[in-house]
C-alpha cells in the first residue's frame, strides 16, 4: 500500500490548534517514508491533526473525527474560518510496481480544498464546500508539487489566497498543460475515493483508524475479541466494503431461498429416480454382459483374420512342395522300372549260365 511521505496543512484547524501553513515530514534522511511518531502536548492539536488527515482520505463529514472524538463536539465548520479557505494535502509514495518503468516509486498528491461562506440567511448556518484534487508528482513540474501548488496568486504588490473557483480553474488549466500527470479535480466524494483506490490508497483501512481514535484506549478496544466470531467479522469487514458485503448477503439470501424452493420441487423426481435405480441396474448388467460378448467376438474375429492371412501367405509354398514331391515320385517310379528290367535281364542271363553249366558237367 502507498506510504504517506508528508502532510501539509494550510490555514485550517480549530481556533485553539490552528495550522497556518505547516508541513509534517515523515521521511528519513534518504527521503523514504518511515514509521513516525508525532509528539504534541495536551491541547496541541492531536485531534485536529488526525481529524484533518482522515478527512482527506475519508471525506464523509459524518465520519469527521473531531465530531466523533470523546469529549469533543467539533464539526468541520469549526476548522474553517468564516469567509476563509483551508487546504489539506497528502504526499504519498506509491507502490513501485505502479511506476511507469518500475525503477522507482512515484510520488502522488491528494488533498481537499475547504471553503466556508458567510452564514446563510434565516438560520445562521454556515456551509463548508469541498473540492477534491489529486495529481502525480513530477520533479520537472514545480507547480504540481507539495510546496508549489497554486494556493496563492500575486496581484503585483502582494500575494493573496486563491478561492475555490480560482484553484479549480488553475488545476484544470494545469491538467490541459500536463496531461501525463493525470490531474484530478472533482467535488464528488465517490469520484475522489475511486481515484485514491485506483492508486492503491484504500480508504477503508482508515475507517478503523477513525474508530480507534474516537477515545482514549480505542486501539485496545478495537482489538479485544471475546469470541472467535468477532475476530472473523473484523477480518471480513477489513476485506469487504460494507456496501459490497450487504450486496453479497442479499444475493446469498436470494440464492438460498431459490435453493429451498427448488429442493421442494425436486423431491418427487429424487424419489422416482431412487425407485428406478435398482431396475436400471439390471439393464446395466445386461449391457455389461453384451459388451463382454462383443469384445470376445471381436477378439475371435481378429484371430480368424490373422489365421486366414497366415494360410494365404503359406498356401503357395505348400503347392510348390507338392509339385516337387510329385516330380520326385515320378522319377523314382522310372528308376524302379529300369531296375526291374535289369533284374529280368540278369535273371535270363543267369538261367543261360545255369543251362551251360549243366551241359558242361555231363560232357
């Protein structure tokens, strides 16, 4: 979250603790914002200082600390003189990731211009008008810095304070001249709060600061939790705006009622589906059995196709082997015929020899 570097208060504050033109510096020697303690004596303006600081971040007059603080009944009108104006300006160091190049944390001004007119006729009331402004700080543009804001104007001999209309007009001229600094000017509280939020300055965080400073010991009161639920509620309040939280609550209530109504409508359907579940299980079993048979059939079909392919691949080999066997048989039969003819010839010759041998014995 952005850090407060300096706070400037100009011509504002309760008459017992008025700030003519005071700048409070909350930085160290290197210019970086640090945790700071402001020491003031009793009656030195602690409530005025906090009231004006919080009013520059949470501008609702209903939350003005001077009006809520213990034993003090001071409205914003008590901090701005009649026919006078006052200014509260905060100088922030934004988060480094919000810078254009991410090399250094940019500075940012936010503030409120208060102006009080004379009492209205009839009831003696005095109204304080407010103008909210903000701008990115550039070292090259002095007029849009904490010290250089155009709060006064010279008439040639001396300087006088600008009124609200003159200040508004000057800021708009500066916005046209330096559009890259995003000068913001508005008299609408919600637009100002949105502008701060866009820079990472969460006004809801300061709401609890206001509550803790309403009375002495307010800090310990806010952080005393009797039950766990109180701590959870505190965290939820910190995380969500009250308006958004109420919207979420309304939406959840509407959704809950819709669910209750829908639940009553769906009960008959639930009972009907529960009755069908057992019967549907039988169909599921049949479907599973059918799927098993289909898987087996598909597997057998694949095996038959593989066998057919194997037979087709080896059929020609079998035919060639049969042809070779038939040729071998024919050749063997031819050789057998020749052997029988030789046997017959040898038998005839042997008979001749036998006859000749017998003749020779009797000679």
